[in-house]
């Protein structure tokens, strides 16, 4: 009563009341819990900043805070000169923005940071980690927030913070956390973080050092970017087991030959020989051969010889010794193991002897090798005509007359100052122009043709112009069979001789005209090489190049263009490409224009070569354009396979090459899915491989379409369709994996039932179904209702009709997960416990390979099991 009286008195007389009376009135109001009156009295005090009223403002602020009147509390705290208490009030209430705004206005930054850190530590101790994190982030102490989560072993939150605030060290953080988890023995989580860091080898080594080889092999198999890892791990696993166990393991994995190749490539030949013991003799010989080549490179020739002989390739040992000019060893191996190579040894020695001008030794060796023809040719090329004739007279009498004629012609040319006859080898190496070699007299006798006889007489008397004119009058039609068995060759030789005469004795202009005329004639006779050489000799480079191109003398065309007219080089290459396209020579075209070659392979229906070439191009360039080119022809091949009813082969294409999210490919993916799911012979245990392949392909597609850096933006409806297709393929794969023929062994259900391909349902089946429907509809005792679960919904329905709530489908059966489900790190996936246990038992206890594969896929698709 006294308090009320005091307050009323104060209000009625406040203009005349002393300051202390106000203070007493406020004190009385607060003690009697009349907070509204107390606030009114405090508002009426003119000197609201007086020290005497501060405690009362503080009491009033605390009252407001307790009653969650935060705005009034803030005002009272500030009037009580207690901003820290106001900030603590807001942080305790989780009102972080208001707390930070107030703190920024009223506190020194260092004091603010210190206060937030202290409050964050308290929240950490209370288990309010999210609130503590917000305080740490407010003062930009991300490191303290990460340390807090690390202390609580909440690694996902650490990753979240790093991804948001310091993405540059994300992979490094994954790696460091993986190492810590590995030390703690949490291998599954460590594996996941190693893979997120791109440290596949670290994850593999983690399992390998603990002798968990199956896990190491599984991880290596998941690494699509480094397919060689799978081979390496299989090899190391086998090497760890050794001997017969290694062979059994590699046979089970289907990697025996791959492991043998890996061992030989890395020079681990002892283990390679262990693995190859039970293989075919050809494979054993191949390993011996590779070991021999390794020993040869190491300079261990005697050991290499032994291995070459074991591989059945004694000739390689001979060539090894020939290469090293160990003639005695080469001859020994050849005589003992490969008599056919004896001549090769002698020829090799002879080649060296000729190079060193030891002609007598070279001749002796060639005669021992029964190759006098090579001795004659070597002497002739060296200009030693007398020796060539001597050897020919002794061993090749049929060639003596020809050699004598060539020798006489050579002497005549030398006397006239012309170039001598050139061998085919020297021509091919690029002579200025090629002369045709005149035939022997039994082929052509100049005196038998009056025209040529007259021309020779004119030439002998120095009437060179008339001689040239006479030579040019000769045509193939004027030469009868009695005069020449090779009229075209004769004309070519005579005309070239006319050009030589004109060049030597006539005026330059006349010589050029004669050369052009002869070149034109030779071109019409398809003697392109000689015609082109003649045009080069008078600097008609463009015309010469065209002639070489017409005769497909590409080497000459390139050389002339490069040496004499570089601007023509692109022209020659373009003509070469067009020629290859017209002739259909895709292999040669691939060397100069790989994209055109790929197109040609596709047009020819040579799809394997087409894809192999496109894949090799992409492997070299790694460009998006070449990847699209590869998948363009991959899609064309897949469409052709589907058209030929080879859908599974089309599916395997995308299994091996991946499924890019190109919209033009979507219809192919859908068509493959439709064709596979419509095949009736896959709904058994034998169909698992097909379903698993379809599942893996669709999983790869689903992973790609949701990538943020995907080359195309895919509509959510399309993504949902592909996700549904993946679920269907996955459930069919599980069904096939869990089916076992043993379940029907003790029943009268046949294991194999012949089913006609067309139509899908037979007439009998159609009639049976119709009869069943009629019988069920007429059966009064049968309740025509579907089985329902605790929701009152059909047991397989995901959405409850009453509430509209949708349950997650079980990744094992597709039925709804209602309670006590298995949760995965992907929140969109779940499994019913009983179904999950049954699958796990089939994988771990029964060691069913298909079920093991299903479990591995679920780990990739859904993530790790939580709890």
C-alpha cells in the first residue's frame, strides 16, 4: 500500500518532487514487481543518465530479458551502461544479427572478438556446436570452428566449412582427415576422404598395407580415370600370394594375361615365368622373347641368346649378333639353330665389307651366300664394271650381254658428257630426272627401225637439230613387235635422249620446247615420273608437281614442293588427302587427316577402326571437340547395333566409353533401356550380367547429368526419368543376383522352359490370364483387395493416400521404408533392415559374386551406411 501511495504521489506531484523521491518511487515499484510503473517513473526522470538510476535500469532490463521483450531489454541495458549484457542476451536467444549489430556499435573490435570467443567456448561445452560456429564465423575465426568440430570428430562439418570459406585447401583437408581416420582405424571413412582428395593410391595403399587386398582391388576398380591402377593392384595382390595362388586369383579376376604383360613391361621376369607356367606354349615363348630383348638391352648377349632360342626365335639371336658385328657368334647360332639365317649373316658381313671398300672379302661372302647377283649390282653401283662383268661371266652368264650393253652405253654417255645410268635405288633417292634404261638387243635393235637408224646417223654427223626431230617422230605405233617387245619403254628412252641432245646442243628456247613436248607425251603414256623430272629440269615446278600427283608419286611431289616451291606444299597435301578419300585408303589418310579418316571408316562400316582412331585422337588432345567427335560416331555405331538387334553390344559400348550427357544421345539411352527391359530371357539368375551392365551405364549417366559443370543443362523432368530408369535396372539386377537355381531343385518347377520369341504373350497365356480374371471376379469367397500395411496403403505404394506423405523406396526391393530403415550418406536413399540383411548375408556368407557386385554398386550409388 505504501509503494502504491508513493508512486501515485510521485505521479501527481512529479513536477515539484525532488530527484531522490523519484528514486525511492522506482525502488518501491521494482520491489513490488510493478515493472510497468517502474518504467514509467524512470521515463519521467529528466536526468536519466544519473548514476543513481543505473541499477534500476539494469534490473528493468533483466526483467524484460526474462520475459523475451528483447527490444525493451536492449534499451534498458544501454541506459544502464551495460551493452555487453544486451549482447549476451541476444546471443543466448540465438538472435545473432541483433547481437552483432549492437556489438559493432557499442564495443571495441578486440573486446567484441574476445567476448564472442568466450561465448563460443561456452556454447561448445554445452554441445551447441552450430551456435558456437556462428559466433566463430562472425569474428572470422574459421580455424577455431574447424578445431571445435575436429575435437568432436564431426568431419563433415569441417569439410563444409573448408568448402565454403577456403576451397583452395579442400583436397588437402580431405587428405589430412583421411590420414587421421586411417590412424584411428576408420578405414571406410578414410577411403571416402582419400577418394574425394583424388588420392586413390593412398586409399589403395591403406588397404594393401593391412593385407585387405579385396578392398584395395575394389577401390582400384572404382578409379575410372586411372584404369591401370586395377591392373597394378591385381598384380601386387598376386605377387603377395605367389605361385599357384596367384594364378588362381588372376584367373578368377580374368587378369592373368594382363598381369603377365605388366610383369614383362616392368622387367619382373621371375614372377612372369611363375604366372605363365600353365599357359599356352605360345605365351611362354612370348615371355622368353621379351626377357631376351631385355637382356639384349642390358648387354648380356649370351643370356639373351639362350632366351631367344627358348622362345623359338633363334633368328632374333642371329640378328642381335649381326647388329653388334659379332660375326662368329652369329654364324654359330645360325648354323646350330636357324640354318636359313646363315645367308643373312654372310650378307651382313658383305655389306660392311663393301662399305669399307674391302671388295674382295665382300665378293667372297656374297658368293658363299649364293648371291652373285648382289655382287654384280654392288660392283656396278660402285662403277667397277670390269669386276661386275667378271662375276657375271663366272656365275651369271645370262646377264653378261645386258651388262656389256649397259657398260657400252655408260661409256658413250661419259664421252658425250651426260650422266650415267642410275640404279633404281639412286632414282628413288631423288635424282634430278630419271632416264629409262635401254633394253638389250634381243628386246630392241636400233638398226631394225629405219627412223631410229637415220636419227643415229644424223647425231653421229653432228646434225643435232635434225636428229632430235627424227627421234621425236618415233611413236609406239611405229614400233612393231619385231623391233621392240616394249615399245613404250623404247619411246621413253629415245625421247629422253632427244631431250638430252636438245639441252646440250640446241638453243635454250628450243630445248625447253622439246622438253615440254616430251613431258606432255610421257604424261599421256602415264610415264609420270620421267615427265615430272623433265619439267623440273626446265623449272616448270607447278606443272611437274601436277604430273607427279597424277602419277601418285607423292614422295617426289612433296620433295619438289619443299625444295623448290614451298608455297605448293599445302596444295600437295590437300591433293594427297583427296586422293586417299577417293581411293578409300583410310589407313593412309589417318596419317595426314585423322578426322577425314574417321569419317571414312564410318562410311565404310569399319566401326571398330573408326572408334579406335577417334579414341586415340581424344587421348592425345583431351579436347572437348574431339570428345564430342568420338561420341558422335559412338552414337552412330550404337544406333546401327540397335537396328541390327544387337542392343547388348550397344550397351557394352557405353559401358566402356562412358555416357556423356549430350541431349542428342538421350533417345539412344532410352532405346537401349527399352530394348533390354523387353527381353524375356533376362528374368533369371543368368540375366545378372546384363542388368548390372545396364545399371552401371545408367548410374554413370545419372552422375554426369547432375554435375554443375555439365556441358549441357538437363531439364529436371529428364533427370527424373533417368533416375527412374536407374532404379528399375538396379532392382532387376538385385532380383537376378538373389535368384538361385537351388531354390527349384526339390520342386517340380523345370529349370529351363523354352519360350517362343514372338508374340510376347502366346494365345494360351492370353487365354489363361483371361480365365483367371473371370474366375477371380466370380469367386465370392475371395476378398478383392490388395494387401495393405500399417498406413492403410498398398504394401508397395510409396505415397500414402490419406496423408500424401511419400516414403523412400528400399534400394534392395523398391518397397517403401517405413520404420527402422537403413540410412545412407545420401539422404535420398534408404533400405529396409530385413531386405538389407538378406542381401548382406548373400554377399558375405554365401559369397555370391553377383550380390557382392550389387553391394559395391550400392556403396557407390548411396554412399556409406550411417549408424
